[in-house]
C-alpha cells in the first residue's frame, strides 16, 4: 500500500464530520492517484486499482457512497483491462471526472423533485447531508429544525451554513428532537446507504426520529443519490460500522435522481443500474 493511499484510508476511517458524497469524492481521488503508479499493462493496473478500491470501501463499511463510487470506477476500468496502462489511466481519469459531475447533477435533480414538499414546510433534519442542504437552499422552507447530531455535533455547522444563506433555522439537542416533530411537516434525511430491501443506513438517532415521525403522521423522506444504493441484501452486508439501520416500513419514499421510489421499489432500480452490481462484484472478489 502506498503512503498516499494509506493516508486517504485513514482519513476516511476517522472522519465523522463529512457526509457520504464527500467521502466518495475523496475515495475516487485516491484511486486516480493510485492509477498514476507504474504498471506494465492494463491488467496489472486494474489489479492495483481493485486492491486499493477494496481497501477504500472497507475503510467505511456503512457508507454506501464510497463503495458505489469506487465500484463504478472499477467497473469502468474492468471494461478497459485489455488496454495499455496509459490508455487505462486516461479512461480512469475521464470516468472519475464524469462521476463527480454526475454527483452534482444528481443532487440538483433531487433538489428539484423536493420543491413541492419543501414549499411552506417545517422541516426537521438530522446530521449534515450535502444532498439535503442543496434541496433546502434551492427551496427554502418556512423553517428548518436541525439536530445538534452528537457526538460530532456536525448539525451546528450545518445550521450555521443554512442561516448564512438566509434560512430560518432552529438548532435543537438530539434528546428533544423527537418532540419537535409535533410541529414539523416533513422529516427529511440524507443517506449513507440504502440497501436493496429499502433499509436506510444512516447516523445514529435516525431510527428514533423516523419512529416518532410515524407516530405523529409526519412523512419521512430520504434524499439519496443512486450511487448510495447497495445492490445487496441487508443480511449480506459485512458491517454497518458506526451507522444505524432504519427499516423500510418507517420510510415513506426515497428520492433519487432517477425519481421518487417506495422502499419496496428500490430493488427494481438497483437491478436496472448495472454499475452497482458490477462494482460491488469487483469489490467482493478475492
């Protein structure tokens, strides 16, 4: 393992301030850097990238965006395995750039789809999802209730950023957040991973909020890029790390750049997205 790769793996393993989209970008950047090392053939370079990709994905097992992004890059590299090493490097660079651009488009598409739900809404959100942030900035609701999101308390900075953009924001302690759903009209969550069965993997505290939202009749909506969908059943997941699982019956819908889906329809979306299956297969290959 190279020094740069080791540093990036440790960065991902220890980071508790950023969301899955940021981690995915950092993982992709690490793979592009890894592709610059000397290789005598495309096959040798692919093997180097595959090994690095597995290490990166394993660094944060509960963050589907990392596995999804790394898997997409590896699936692309697999197609070009018979190329010369330099040609494969160029392919990897181009796919990495395309992946970053598609992530931006995905967040914008999700934000547009949330416009009607956010208009005049009182929104409670947990942690600091970049996808949720973009949606809130595009369509400022009547009020946003942000949880502190301990122990890292990333919700404080999230609330500060929203206030700087002119939004009406209330910051509440995690312990009292469920009681705030009495006044909310929407529980809007980001996602670290959504499994094929529709189960959400996210910051601890998410499930309690979703349960209280269900009791109050407040819809729970998850904003999730397709990249964060895991083409595996929950029982096949090696670990969720320090994340928490929220069952699909507590989720009203999952909004992706491909549209709005009921949790039970996530499997169909996964099945028609080849890079998810191909990427995860490469990551699991010994």
